[in-house]
C-alpha cells in the first residue's frame, strides 16, 4: 500500500485553516478534500485512508460508512474524525466535543445550571447541545429555522443565560450578519460562536459591546484538531500545543491596522511591516480613490466630507473583512464609530503617535483647513477608543515596526 491519505473532508473548503493546524501538529501531508455527495461512498471505501476530519455537510452522512463508532460520536449523532485502523475497519469519533469544552473553559464560560440556546440544528449543533448537557446545563434549547423553537418565537426564551451559534450566519464573506440580537436576552452572560473567520462576528462584536464573555471558534478548531491528530497517530500530544498553535494562527490571521493623525507615518510603517511579514499592504485612501473614481481632494471639493466618509466606510468594509493584511487607514476614519467593528472584526489596531510638529499637511484637505493641535485634541480620545495598542512613531520607522512586531508575538 502507498502513502496514507490524511485531510479534511467536506463539500466546499476554501475557508479552512485545518491544513496549517495539522502541519503544526506533525501531519505535513494533510490536505483539503472536496467531494460531492455521490462521491462520498467510493472515497470512504479506500483502503489507504489514514485519518480524516469531516465538516459540513457530511458529519452525519459518514456515520453509515463507519465499521466502529466511538460512544461519544454515537451519542451525539455526529462524526468529525475518521481513522482506518490496522484491522482495515473505519472508526468514527467526535473530537469536536473536546474542542467545544476547551473553548468554553478558555473563555471562562460555564454551563452548570444555565439555560442554553443553541442556534442551528446541524452536526455542530448536536455537539454543542450534548456538551452543554454534559457540562451541567439545566436546559438546552435548539433553535432551527422551522422547528418548534425557531427564530420567530425567540421571545419565549428571553431567560437564556448562554448562547452558542453553530450556524454559518456572519461567516466570511457574509460578514456583518447575526442570527439573533443579544439585547433580547437580558440575562445572557456567555456567548460562543463556532465561526473563526472573521475572528469577531457581528454576534461577538455585540457581546463585547455588552460586556458579555465570549469566544470565537478558533480555540475549538485547534483543540479538536489536537485530539484528532492523537487518533491519527496513536500518540499523545501535550495540551500546550493548543495554546502555541492558536497564538500563531491568530496572529497570522489578524489584520494589522494602523490608525493615527494624517502624516503620522502609517504608509511608511505599513510598507515596512508588509515587507517584513510578507503581507500585502493596502491603503484605505487608495481604495477610496478606486471606488469613487476620483482623487480625495476632488471628493472633498465636489462632494463634501460627508460623501467622502461614506466612501471611506465602504472601503473599510471591504478591507476589514479580509485577513492577514496590513491596513493603513485615513487619519479621520475614527470620527465614524461605524468603522470600528469593520476594523476590529479581524484586526489588531495600532495607534501611531507622532509629535504634532512633525506632521506634514501637504495634499491633506482637513489638515490644511484646521489647526493640527485642535484636530488632535478632538481626535485623540477617538484614536484611544479604537486602538488595541498605542505605539510611538517619533523615532525611526524601523523602531516602530519592531515595537509592533513585538506586540504581535505576545500570546493572544
């Protein structure tokens, strides 16, 4: 027999981070395997299967092809890990359960005695519901589009204390949507969203705004992969690998967003950062010019600042939903609170602080029309509200880049 086949089995897998996770766990041959439903049976009959993860829409379908089902997978009714063992039999497991428990514990979200709402009714929903029950939830309600409990009668569950989203609502590229409005659940004190792209869905952004403990699905993805890799290899892997891989992936996925006064060095620092990290640098002002079809001074002169800000928001909505970019923003993007979630959903936001006396004004309509010290006094609180970190850019650009990279290397 030739090389064993390892990979992720699904129908459409363009968004998956499983391959780099498993590469970090020691499986360099792990690949993405996209199949149509009619191809499933023949593929799973292959004798060269080593280990497979399974995702939408096949987590239930593959159960029929398993010779042996792990009790956890059987109880949940969902399989996300397949292994062809030496006896030739195909074994089915559910490692999502371990991943879910890790994610909840990491976020400090317990379920003991809590009423829990699980949004969605697919394979991931069954895992979330089973785990919530195992962790002591006093009641678990599954919300589907057409079942007894659906999105039209959520009012009967206003006393919900935990919410878990297992639907794809809000997942890239359809960022910005949420299956529910958290203000309808005044006692909710924990939100988990299995989506990991974007890192902060609209649901999680609202949870953050309301001060509700929450987590995206990346910790679950890494933790379940670790357990899957143990089934694939038959060897134990230290849990410390989860934190290490999660931190590296989170940093790799994150946009580095630069904000600050006009002329503070965002483009220069951004270019250096992009070069060092091998990333693409995108300039929000250039994106505005591309969308509007004319230079920024012409937009101000012909259409006014309000129209310019609308173009800016459109540009940031397109850039912010992407991953692993360096984004240099316009100096005034912070004047529009609506821009914050667009930059925050996938980004780590750095405020470049530069002495006002060093700021140029040429070609900058607002800088020429307003005293810079007055503009800074007005905007400084806005920059502070947007920023995750403030970094001085009064020295060399190289020093500023080194400071940003140091922060990005810290555990997330």
